[in-house]
C-alpha cells in the first residue's frame, strides 16, 4: 500500500459551489443547443513524451496539453527555467539535440520543429507524412545529422540541420507501420520496428539489413535502442540484446524482474544505463546483467536516461517526474514538473466516474483528481499510470492503469492506494471497468500489447483481492467495453488487438458472458465487416453499439430477434451510457453528445462544440437521480443537462 503525504497532493483551482447540485438555467448556444456549466480544470498535468539532454540542461516535450510545450530544466539547480508552447500538435515523442538546438517530431500532424533555446523560437521545418502521423523517434548521429522515425508509414527520415533539408529514407521494414526506435553511429542509422526487427540503414547508400539475432522472439517487443563502440543495444522485455553492427556476437544482458527496459544510453566509457518500466529501477550494466543502482518512480514509463559529465545520472518519466542520482549515492532526488505552474496545465482526460456521494473522479496521466463540487474542493493524487477507467466501489474507487495493467483501490478521502496486482497475460491497455453489484465482482476489459491480438477479461473480487484473467472471451480480439444486463455481461471486441499486426478475424464480435457461471454463452457480430467496436450498452433487450472502425457507425440491435432496429453515423466514437430509460453517447471528432434512443428514428445531437477534451474517448457520467451528467468542456469539469 502506498501512503501519500501532503507534498504529494496538488490542489487544483477551486470549483464553484453548485448549490445542492442545481445549476439553474444554462445559456443557449447559437444553434439552440444547451451549453454546459463549467467548474474548473478537470485534471492538471506536466506529463512528457520527448526528452533530450545537452550538458546540464534537460529538454522535455509535454503530452496531453494542446498545443504541447517545450520545457527547459536546469539539472544543477533542479528548476524549470523556461517553457515555450508549440504552434500545434498533441505532443512530441521525438526529441534530440544537435548543435545546441532541439529537434522535435510531433503528433498528430507529423511536424518537424527546430527549437533554439537562445532565442526561444520554435519554427516548423516541415511535415513528414499525412495528417495523423506520429513521429515516434529521433536521434542525432556523431556528425550532427538528425534522424526521425514515423507511424503509420514506418519511415525513417534524415534532417540536415544546416540547411533544414528533410529526406525520406523509406519504410524501415516491409509491412511494418512503426519505425518506433532509432539510434545512429558514424556509418549507420538503426531502426527498431513493430513487430520487433532491428534494421541497419547505411547512411550513405540507404541499404537496409535486418540484424535482429536469429531465434529472438519477434513478439517480445523492443523498448529502446542505442549504439556505440561498434555495438548495437536493443532493450526488450527481459533486458538488452547486445549485438555487433552486422548482427553477430549476440549477448543477452539480463535484468531481474523487469517488464520492459524502455530507456537506454551508452556512456562515454562504453557502459550502459537503463530504466525499467513498472519497477522504476535505474539500471547499470555489470557484466552480462543489468544491476539496479537506484529506485525511480515505480510504475512509471521511462522517457530517457543520461550520464552527465560529473557522473550524475539524470532520468525522466512519462508522468513528468525527474530523478537525479548524484555520484556515489544510491538514493535519488525527485522533482515533479507539475509543481511548476508554467509547465503544468489542463490535460486531455483518460476517464471519469460520478460517485454516488456526488464526487467526480477524473483519471489523468499518472494522477487521479477527486472533485467535490458541492464543497468547491479538488484534490490530485499521483498513481502509477494512466487511469484508463474508474468504477465506484463502496466508498472508494477501483481503477485499472496503463501501461502496467495494475489494478488499484484508491480511497478518495485520503489518497491511499492499495494494489490488487497486475493483469499480466500480455495485457497492457485496460479499457473498461464495471462493478457488478449482485456478485460484488469488478470486471475489466483490456487490450494486449503492441504486436498482439488477444485481449482479456479480468474478474476481480475487491473484498478478497482475488483476480481471475480470462483469455477465452473473444479469440484474437482486444476487449474494449462491457455492458451489464442482470447476470450477463456483453463484451465488445476489436479485431486490431493491440495494433502492430494485421487482424486475423474479419469483424468485431460481442461475447455474452454469464457472470454467475463464469463462462461465455454466446458470441455474435451485430454488423459484418466492422473491425472494431468501441462501446456497447444494453437497455430493455436492445444492444446499442458504437464502432471505432468504421468510425461513428452505431446501431440498435434487438437481442431476441437478432435484427438491427436502427443504425446511423455519429461524428466519431466514444462511450454509450443508459440513464433514466434513455441512451446517450459521446463522440470524438467534434466531442458531440447524442441521444440514441429508445424510440428515436435517428440520433439527436444534444451538445456540441465543446472542444477536444479526451485522450481516450469522450464520456458522459450521469448524476444519480437527476437528468444531468458530468462531462468535460474546454478541459474543465462540466455539468450538462439531459432531456426531461
């Protein structure tokens, strides 16, 4: 159990009191639709994706804040010294330094940015790929040339900083959508792909050779890549592959109890430093193993690790926390970028849950915020991951976290966290958490890691802490949503699994799971040739389904006759909820809120133009006993009216 002290709790801007949860009249929009009332930031964050170090200065690119920020951090003084916003984008995984300037690749536009710390100017050099491109990786060769890796085209690009010339070196590996990791030396640039290959690209000729050691499991996944001293190092689930530049001389460098080594650097003396995801370990190579030298934030994603000239180890994590390990020490100093008001800001949301006592729980990036609107109080509690979904349980909450798959119980009054353990079984992305009150069980639907297809249903008894993980619900499909109807759970599938490899199933199915018998009693596909369902709900014998692929397709499906009663298309996809005999849905690509039925010929749009708020998918959380629901507007907690 993790106990949080006062320093761990960050107070948000106080919410306006609701006066007994009654808002009164809401102003009408120009199109006649009701506009929601707003009550302060739903979640604050300084989460980061990109990291680079130049001397004793760290550079970070935020995620979840739109547009993202470039944060400059002085490692010696332990302070944020500058924050500059980019023009557009959602974040920037790719970040590297060349010639004193910072080069950033963003998503979801695929922009290449040059940031000059001396002038504080960030200028766009170009865009690589179509809209929706993620520039996942960046590295700098010894001569200063910068390389970028992309998704979904899986391309490697080069940049000549002196001229700003961008050159496409082509797809790293045939059929792969991901050039996910990069490293470079004097002669070659190396690309790590999904599925796991290490592709050596000749920097002069462009010739490509796969140097992944023969016999290495391709589904093991690669977490980081580094090169130095005629060797290439690829971090994986067990530790590090150490190979010669031609793929020979393979050595396994083992790490103890690591789910994934996700940050790696070669030091000037040829040593290796690494970060272990989930454990939070800072690791150093000693012979043929990675030894733990210090403890960083447990459960956090590594964003980078560096050895400074004076021997200080500097590491950063996805939550926005940094670790500084002084020479000769085994205990790190930690700092949280969220503590700096310039670096922090309202973030894209992961999840939301309306509790019976009137509180609202909001999942963010490595934090859950507890709002008590009636008292005007909000409290932010750090947790070890992204709270992909939250369910109220007794006077507490159950949440499932990404990327660890850990399931936790958090007391909203104190912030105390109890861990039930990890889902494991190759699962990484929880999607839906629901509480089945008759049995006391909490059901969790999850998707597997990249490069895998099989999702899982987890059955948790919070009273005893026992978890059962079922992989037999929908073959070769991720599980995205659960709708409860008595003792039956209707579970929605996604044939794309964890992404990274082509589907093997033609269309997404719904599994009917009998909770009392703990077995699948039926499977069916409401619509043919639809690969991915996002969410489902059941009301009065009718299943409502909203699809991700094709985006926005929805239907009402009679479970008794197995016929489609109605269908249509929303602006995008999100969650569906039943409340007081009606069905509502949130949809992205516009963040619209709709009423779907019953008894409607087509979807009715209730709220629109409320901005981009969700990192996952739009959600609405009905208020018990009222025709109102909690949502997000301009990243503020908001209460909306539903039809009477």
